[in-house]
C-alpha cells in the first residue's frame, strides 16, 4: 500500500486526512503553543542548517540552488539518522510535513515531500481547511 505524503503550513487547521503530522522546521513557529500544534513529531534535525536557511531567505529565485544544497545536507552523516527516520515514517503511514513558511511551495517541506516521493509515495500540497 502506498502512503500519501503531503506538505503544508503549521498554521492551517489539522485535517483527519493528514496522517502523521511532522514539523520539519529548525525553530519553533511563532504564535503556536506546543500543546495546540497537533503534532506527532518535531523533526528539527531534518531541517536545513541555519546557514543555508539564512542564505536562502525564502527568495523564490534561489529555490533551485536551495534545493540542491539542502539535498546535499541531507546526505551529511549528522542528518542521515533524521532523514532515515522520516523515510520510515513515510513508509508506515500517511504523512504531512509542516512548516511555518508562508510560501510552502518554495520550502524545505516541499523539497522533502518530493524527495520522499522519489521513493514509492506521491507528494502533493495538502488542501487547507
């Protein structure tokens, strides 16, 4: 059975179809209490490095290079365990990757969803409620 991989904003309402909800940001999102986040996990070790995040600055013109640099970071030994754990989550259940980023299409959540989809499942942007 193939599991669904979606991505969206942490600020959107949780949906029954979300499956496991995993925050993939390095820093906790502003304005959300941990008790209200409705997360299954906060996997900060799979997020881009602070240096990469600052360089990118969420500028869409840098997205392709950001994606390449980020995928290279995921191959680094200190991130491999977190990346493998995320793969295992995607193989065991429907999964929604969450970020605080406004432009979710140009975020690490989108990169991760596509990266995971290159395995068996298909990535898509989650419909917000």
